[in-house]
C-alpha cells in the first residue's frame, strides 16, 4: 500500500463532509460526527487548515474548536 495522502481541508469543507455523513453517524451530537470524520482524516493522512486531526479532536474535547450545532 504505502500511499501518501497529503490533502489539506478547510473548516468549511470539513463541515460540509460532516453534514453529508451525519445521517450515517452513530454520534449523538454534531461534534461527535466531526470527530469521526477527523479520525478518517488521520487514517488517510490529511490535515485541516494545516493542523493534524488528532490535535483538532483534542481541541474539540477542550472546547477550543468551534463546531456548529448542525
């Protein structure tokens, strides 16, 4: 496999993806679905506005990253 992905998403692109995935998600809240998508971003090696997805997940947990309600 050894495929390198080097994509970089904007916050808006991330939220658009999350809105599409929301009906399939098992998360109770929108930010839970955001974290699910960030996990996938981490698995394929892409970043969000230059930040690593794991760092964004921690920021969401610490209420340092603003997520819309839906």
